[in-house]
């Protein structure tokens, strides 16, 4: 069985446009958890239920109900990041990008930039910043989310890094020449 390092090297050889160290199927974001230990267990249970209902309402297309449920959760536990992150998604779907960014900022701040909610909020904020052509801020968010284990964020950070893109392109060309020496004129 190959080690993680061996798999990363093979990944770089066979897929030179991906960042070094990326291994398909290895997404550490799924392993992240939020530290909810500081919250009253009854209030936490109530808030998680409200968030679950809010997500269901949003998935059903009832964004107003979702926003109300997420706002209720925030009123009950205003220091918990998850409801801000969820409300940001509903606001974004409603077209309220400014409101979504405010909630994402709050989610990142409250989470201390650690845990699952921070990772999700950083990715979402990075996407919104990228759409607004704020590439430096987007790259920063993606790099932080990548450090937390998000494969998607790692890929986005590379796409936004002009030096990495240039290196990946050059490496890809060299590998293609090595694979097809006749096509490139090498003999």
C-alpha cells in the first residue's frame, strides 16, 4: 500500500494541473467538527433543530421561512457560528450578497476560523468575493479553507495563484512532451 506521500507524488505526475499533495477522495473537510461544548445543551438542541428546519425550508424553495428559522436560531445562541453561515446561504439564494457577506464574516469570526462552519463560511465568502472580482480576498479565504482541509478551496486557491498556474502549465507541457515525443518534435 502506498503512503500518503507516495500517492501525492503519483497524483502530481499523472495530473500535473492539480496542486501537489492533492489526493482524490481525501477531503479532510468532512472530518471537521465545530466545538459546541460551551453552549447549553438544551439551547443547542433547539438551535440545531431550527437550523435543520431552515435548511429543509430553503431546499423546498421557501427562503423567507428559512431566513426566519435561521434568525430565530441566532437569537437563541448569538455566539454560535453555524446559523450565521446557514442564513448567509439563504440570503445569497435570495440575491442579498451584502447580507450574505455580513453573515459569513460573523460566522468566520465566531468560529475562530476553525471547524466545519469556518471552512464552509470561508469557501462561500471566497466564492462571493471571486464573483465580485475581489481575487486577493477570495484567494485568502480559499487558502484558509484549504488549510482546514477543503479540497475545493485548495483547487480554487491554485486557480487564483498566477505563479502556481504558470508552473502547472509549464510542468504539464513538459510531461506532455515526455509522453508524446513524436508530437512535440523531440527525438
